C-alpha cells in the first residue's frame, strides 16, 4: 500500500525536475563555418560584379563591330569558316546563359533554406528555455545567417544583371550571324564543296538567280 502512495509522489517529483532543469542543448550551426561561407559569398559577389563589367565592355565592342561590318563588310570577306566561328560564339554564349540561369535557381533554393534556419532559431529564442551560452550562440548565428541571406540576395541580383548583359550580347551576336549569312558568297560555299552532289543545289541557285533578277528589274 505504501508503494502505491509513493508512486504518484515520485512522478510529481520527476515532472518538477524536468520543468526546472535546463533545456536540452539545441543544434546550432557552426559559427566558424558560417563565417567561412560568408567570406566565400562576398568573394563570389565581387567576381560576378567584375564579370558584368567585362560583359558590358564586350557588348560595346560587339556593337561597334556589328556597325562596322554592316557598313563595310564585303561578300568576299564572308567564308564558311567565318560563319562557323560566329555560330560557335553565339552557341557558347547561350550555353553560359543556361548555366547562369541554373545558378540563380540554386541561390534561390539556398535563400529558402536560410529562411527556414532563421525561423527555427527565432522560435527557439521565443521559447525562452535556453541557457545563456546557447542564447549567445543562437544570436551570433542569427546575425551571421542574416548576413548570409543578404549576400545571397545580392548575388541573385548580380547574376540577373549579368544575365541581362549576356542577353544584350546574345542579341548582337545573333544580328551579326544573320548579317554574315545574308552576305556570304555562294562561290565561297561552292569552293568548300559543301553542296557537292547535293540534288537541291541547282534548285537553290535558280531561286537565288530569280530573286536577283527581280531585284534588278525593280531597281530599274
């Protein structure tokens, strides 16, 4: 009978000890690792900004080249090799654009994870059952992760600016390719043997000849 009376008392004592004891230490991110990550992000942001400046400079050079070729390019200067080079330049830029867009998507995911971590740390502080040392570590982690979130947002903005600059270059390269395609000499292509034994070649030559004849008649 004594044991039965003692059981509720023991249970109450255990509950009281749990209530009064310090909370179990929560898992706080490694502060040194966050500092290292933030330094890397700051370096990446500087690198993207420099790349954007170079991309803007290339756009200026590309615009000048296009304007010059529109005025002075002779059909004798346009060869299949030059066409291939222009196409490769355009394809390479578009591949880089795809990579940049993928990196923006990755950074957005990273930002979402940071929001989750910051919200989790804020809830732990609101509960108010942390040891002083834990509160200090969580507060430090919050500051560092908030800094990381701001850096991530700046990186996303920088990537998007770089994408915009790359798209301007893309437009210039596409215009240049079309210009070269419109001025290439058919005899240059024939000299490369690209149409050898192609049954469509005579038909193509006939169509072009008709267009040239009509253009001359209209001009007269």
